[in-house]
């Protein structure tokens, strides 16, 4: 098919993997991907449907594309399309097609229908895990995501993910290992294992019954190469202590733990349909740091959950001070259709929720700045992401990268300084390369370092 397409990517890492699968399948059909939507015959909005602000962003992108490129065909894909396919079928004429995320393999037939003058609306049952060849990775060079689960069984009262992505499914361990080895062989330095809850791996539909500790053991034994392996998104109620022992046996598993606690008040935690308590979660972080003293902990908080009192908000602030997470994200409660929380009373005014969000961000900023200072004076392997032009002139080269304690897109960066007259440095500091950097200073979220070899 002699057509061009442009992918407008939104949402989380899981949705990004779906976008990469779409790109590869369309290229196999003969379509050519372009970087400018103005040059595209087909525009795909790979949308997010998690919270209201993300939904609005995706729809705004669709409407903007429709206005700017009236002659292009436009498909709304991704989570928002999956969640509201039936509604959009009649109420969103701006989209020439609707494509859910239940089966990415069907994008071929949907695009063919579109260019045959039809309006495809694709929504299939959420079964298995979409996977396959990916010739393009939307991360910075040298980094990639690998899905090991899909869907979720946790049923947090505020969350629409089970509605969108379905029940938990676990990917076959051999398939995961094979993909990781292919990535390692291709020169990828960082592999981020993702899923809505990695700790639940093996508890849903799976071919082999592996648990997360067993999967880690298998990866350690069978995947070869000098790579970073990062585990992202582990539900605190299901954190399996055995993974710490398995990770410690293989230094390629980064001591980076992304655990979305959401609240530090036990009453709110239980109202969210979570089983733990603030004290149990504090003990969990303490346990992690006993095994990995230099570990990096990231978490997420939700402010303004129905019934969250000022005292509960204060408890969350105290909780953050107690766990001293290296990084945290925060978002205000969004009332999502068909979730239990949507029917709850005692709603919190948006203004109050935003104030509580800002309070947590201020506390986190102080903690992050302090913990980054503790990481100065050391030499780290840094994954180079991009070269930056030195606006001040001179012989100093600048590059941006990440050390192991910084996850892609969400944490701070390492500013790499080097001598432009050093031919070895110039040849080695390229996007996707791992280089050694001595960190000598830190700011609020970033650290500064000097190149000292590879």
C-alpha cells in the first residue's frame, strides 16, 4: 500500500508498546512512516483513556488534526478508543476509524477498510497479550519496554484500567526471554519490564505458571549481555520479598522500585480497595533499603480521593517524609465512569485536591534534592540520550543521559560535560551509548557530571 502515516503517541509505556507494534505492522503493509503529520495520508492518534485530563488531551489532538489536515484519514486508536468504541461509533464523526487495543494484529484490515472508503470500528475481547516484531522504539536510543503482563485484577476503586484492558494476563516466560535476548543482541542497553502490576505476574492466565521471582531467575540465567533490567510498577500489596534476593544475585537488575502507594492514610488506602496500611508500606520500603541500601524508590500519589480529609492529607505528607522516596508523581482524583469511586460521596473540591498535590510536590522536591546530593562524588554508567548544543560556546560539549536511578521519561537526568577537543569522548558520547560519568554536583532533579571513559 503506497501510503504514508503519522503516529501521534499518547499515554503510558504499555500504550507505547502498542504504538510500536502498530508502526511495524503498517510498515510491513508497505506504508511509510513520516515525522510530520502534514505529509501523512493517515494519522493515528494512539490515545490514553486513564484519567480525564489524558482523555481531553487525546481528543484535542484528534480535533486539531481534523482541522489542520482535512484531507487525511484519521484513526483514533488506543485506550480511549477501546473504552468508548460504541459511543464514538456514532458520536465522533471526526474520526474516520476507531481502533481498540484488544488485538493490534487487526490494524492491517482496519487500514485497508479505511482506504476502501469504509469506517472501521474495531473492538475485540481482551485476551492474551499483543506482541510481535517491533522495528521502531519510541524511547530514546538504547532503551526499550517489554510487556510481561496485560490487564489487572486489583480493582482499585478509582481505576478504569480493568475496564479498558481487561483481566490480568501473564505472558509466556520463554517469549519474554526471547524478546529480551533479541533486544540485547541488537544493542539495546536498558530493558524496562512493564505491566499494570508486575508482582501479579503468573497469577492470571499464563502458559507456564511462572511467578515473578521465577521469571527473574530465568531471565538471569538465560538472557545474556551487559544490560540494565528495570522493573516498573509493582503493587505494594503484592510485593514479593523473594524478588529482592533474586535481584541481588544479578547486578543487571537495577535496585529501582516503582511502587504506586497512592496514599499514606490507611482509611483512604482501604477505600481505594487496597489491603495494606501506611505502616506496612513504610516497612516495605525499609525492607527494600535493608537489602539495597542505595536503592531508588519511586511512587505515585492521588490527592482528592472521595472522603480524603485534611487529616488524611496530612498523614500522606507524613508518609512521604517517612519513606523518603527518591521520586514521586502526583495527580488529582478524576471521577471515572463505571468505577466504584465514581459513586462515592464526600467529594473533595478540585481546588483543595490541587493544593494537596502541590504540598506533596514541595515535600518531594526537598527529599529528591537531598538524595541526589548523596549520589554525588561517584562514577556511574550513564545511558546517553541526546547531544545538546552548547549555547555559551567554548570547548565544552554537553549531553543528556540517565544513570540507573533515573527511569526513562519520568525522572531527572545526568548532564554530561566533556571536552570537544577529546576525540575519544566525541566518538563515544553518542545517543544509545553507555559511558562512565563522575557526578560532581546536583540540582533539584538533575545531576551534573564529567565524562571519564567508557
